[in-house]
């Protein structure tokens, strides 16, 4: 319900996802048990340095200037995955200062998530899911002096059961994909509730508007003068002002790549088109939570999600994915009883959703005309490689109690989660 004296306007909530996974190296059956690292450190370092140079720094500078040009009317929410934060700490810690500089201006919010962009919400490990949510919350609070109000699960994964667990951690709201499967005849531009978790409000990604924006920016023949871009401006302007909130969610790296300057110009024009429309404005999730209430209940007994190149009801996946997820979380009890820091770190990264996406035919690098620089060429390669690593991880769990020594070879987090942060914040 709209508060009294609240002007009737469509609030645009703009979200950028910043995510990058840890890449595994080739791990054969005969590599198990010989203390071989799971991670392709050279590739991880190269990719994260390129990612920050070509995407993060230019994007942050552009957005900071644009916020200033709009006199603070542009407002943005970031979801930064736990694996991306770890990779920044390891290979490009200066990125955190850049993000902090952007957030210090006051028009940026950070959404909550899991500590490793984890698939854990699809398992029966309720307590592990809650631990990851709380750990990530504390980390965002420490790094950016903010307490997230909106929870964003890995790949926007959502179901009745998932929302109930999120509600138990204290979040007042979460964002998921506004699919027809759960909306049916309803509009995604309202807030909803769930009868299984009445204390939590649901923000819904507008699929049409978000997907169209991603497609425009991904177009190799992108042009500011194309009819496609003009149609998008018109599409935004036709949003009904009586529908209170439109959630536009897409990858931050969509703004980078070929024709970055043209993309920045398009995005800048889009922002000012919205601000020039007296029926629209940019808002942050915390503002929406304080202004509007749910208009009805939505239910999803089966999971829905958002991931480019995959359909909304993609999960729980094919037989290989189901088997890998099942075998991974069968180890939860042993991992929880282990005092080994490296065991627990590897456990987190084994849960990242990207490993399971690679076990699907729709993975982008498997499509005709695509070229992969990685070691994984098919879903079968991905499954076999992952299961070999999981077998080695299982062996480490069996021998770990016999020795108090930690396995230094497999330690991936060269910089501990909160190492040097105080020093960086003081710079």
C-alpha cells in the first residue's frame, strides 16, 4: 500500500551483478591424492585483472560521474558475489577502494547474498545456507559500512522453501526473477509476499526490460542510432506510473567490451530519459521497502532462477548436475567437523553455481561458433573434472583427522577474507 501523500510514480530499481568464479584446472583421476591444487591460478589472475581493467574501473568512474551529473538522482544497487570479492582481494585489492569511493557518495546500496555464489539453497543443508547468508552480510557490513536490506540468492534462485529460510535470517526482502511461471497474469512491477514466509517481501526482476537491455548492450553491431535503442527508450517511458517498482537487473560487464564509449553514451541518455519523465525516478530497495507493501501472495513450489542462456526453470538440472550436487552436500557433516581452514575454503568454492552450469549443453562456450580458452570443452568434461576434484576432496576429509597439519597446496585464499581491509579503508 502506498503511504499517504506519496506521489504516484514508477520507481526504477537498477541492479548490477558483479560476479566472477574461481576456475578449476584440469584434474584427472590419477591426480587424486597427490596434493595437486584444484585451481587454475594463472587463469584466475589473468581474468580478474582483465575484468577489473576493462569493466570495473571504467564502469565505476563512469557511474560516479553520472551520479554527480544527475545531482544524486541516479541510484544503483550492486550485488557482488562472494567469489568475486575473494578474487579482488587476491589479485586486485585496489578494486575495493574504487567501489568504496563510489558507495561513499551515498547513492549506492549493496544487496546480500551467499558467501560463495553457492548452490546450497538447492540442498537440504538449511543451516549451511543460513551460515553463508550471515557470513556474507557481515562481510558487506565490514567492507562497505552497509547493512544489506535486500537478499539476492545465487542466480536469483527462489522457491517457497528458500524464501522461508531467508526470512529466518532477518532479511525483510529478496529479489527473484519475475517469470510467468510464478506471476501468471500479474505484473512484475509490484511487491509481493509469500504465504510460507509472510515476513519477507518479494522484488521481481522485470524480464522483458532487463533482457532487452542486456541484448542491446551485447549486440556486436551496437549503434546509438539504431531503432533498437530508440524502441528501448520508448519501452521505459510506457511503464505505468501506478505500478510502483520496476527492477532492472543485469551483469555489470554488459557495459564493457567493444564500443564501451557508445554503451556509456546510450546508458547516460537512458538515465536522463528516465529522469526527464515526471512519472519516473530511480530508487533504492531500502526506500521501496519503507514506502510500499505487498499487493498479494506468490508461490513457487519448484525453484525459479535467472541466468543468461538458461531458462527460468533451469534448476534442479540434468542428471549429472543433480548427482554432483547430491554428492557434494553428502560431505557436509564431515566438513563441518573439520578444523582445517583450507578444507572449509575449498568447500565454499566447490559450491559455486558456475561449476554446475558447465555441466549443461546451454553453457555459452559450447555453442556453435564459440571458442573456449578454458580446459572444459563439453558438459561431460565439466562433470568428470568436477567429480575427480570431489573425489580428491573426499580423500582429504578421510585423512584430515590423522594430522594437525593443513594442506597448504590446496589453499586458494592467499589473502584471508578480512586481511588488510582495515589498512585499505584507512588509505
